[in-house]
């Protein structure tokens, strides 16, 4: 169990470190406002991350199954797939990335259509949802239901971002017509 806990913790920390390094190294930084909404969203993100780190050390609360071996295997697979997807997509997006709370089109932004983005428009969101689902299943926790409740919120956010990008980024509407939102070849 300790190996599972360390793996999940390592994945979360790796995810966060990569985001912070790439964000600071970006040629053009997104405009950071000081609105109450921005502060609230950042606080919620930090609280969720800290909650997940604490939860890793208290697995099986509340437990889904009394013998969760296969559930944990499924969870680790989903967690790994989500982690790899989100990190690869973040690298492929490069300087075209902006925080969810500052969603905006930057001056030199362009449509990224290669790599994972050749198949789905929101692989970071997809990866993060898979990562969270996998983490909760790996921990044998009914909190997986919270991730399922989070998915529609992510979908709504993605649709808002798409509308902004269609309105402000040349070529994005064409890209939307030929790519899927979250799941390659499906949706």
C-alpha cells in the first residue's frame, strides 16, 4: 500500500511542478487579474490539491470494496493514463496555455493541432479527470463520485473556452469542426 501511496503522491507533485515550471518559463504570460473570482478559483484549486495529498495517506475512507485489488489496478491505470495525457498535452500546448481562471487569448497565440491536440481539443481536462478518477479508485474511495460531479463543471468550462477561442482565435472554429472535445473519435 505504501508504494501505491508514494506513486500517487509523486504523480500529483510531478503534475504541479511541471505546471509551475512551464508557467514561469512562458514567453508571454497570461494577464493575472486580482478579481475575487480569480482568488476564489485559485484557493479552491489549492484546497483540492492539499485535500488529495492528505487523502492519499488515509485510503479506504470511505471504502468501496472490502477487497479492492482490481479496483486499485484499474485506478492506477487510469491515474497513469491521465497523468501522461495531461503532461504531454501541457508540453504540446507550450506558450499557448493560460490558467483556467484567466482563460484568455494571448497576442501570439495560435491553434495547436498536432500531437494529442490532433485528436481532442481539451486533453489536459481529459487527463486531469482521468487522473482524479484513477486516484479515487486507487484509494478505494467513494469520493470518486465527487469526480463524476466535477466532470460536468469541466465540460461547461471547456465549452465557454471554446466559444471565446472561436470568437477571438483565427482558425479555431475550423479546428473544432474536425476534432473531438474530450474523447478521440467519440466526443
